């Protein structure tokens, strides 16, 4: 729920100043849609063609998240989209819900720490 909206905000902030208003309108609406409903295609397509290496890293990390959650016995109770609406409505079907922030910490702070910086 949080990763791709953060990527959309990063794209907005890294846009050229003359295009920032246009990019902001697109990215903020895409981030809100992604967070609420889990529909991530507008954000993913926007950086799939602009930064394909970043998209490959995103795909690998997203792919790593699922086996980690399965190995830990985590079930989030969502049906399809993994958005906030699904999370609230279906959280009663969850098991080990308290582990989800730890999985995020593991991927963000431990795995991303070892990726090369592009400053």
C-alpha cells in the first residue's frame, strides 16, 4: 500500500520545475488511487518506460515480499487489490497482521541497504 504511492511522490518531486504541476496532478491522483484501491498500473507504467532498471528492482522486491509472508504464515485477508479499502473491510480474515510492518522493515531497511546508491 505504501511503496508505489511513495514512488509516485518521488517521481513528482524529481520532475523538472516547469513540468512539476502536470506531473504532480498525474502522480498524486495515481498515488491516491493506488493507496485506496490497490490499482497500481498508472504508477507502474509511468516508471516502467522511464526507468526500466528501477522497475526491475521493484518487481524483484515485490516478488520477494510474497514468499517471505508465506514462510512467516502471514495472511492479510485481502482479495485482489491490497488497497486500504480491502485491508479495512477484510482484515478480519487476517492472521499475524502485526508482522506486516516487520516484513516492510526487512525489505526496506535490510535489502535496500545493500543496493547501490545513484546519488
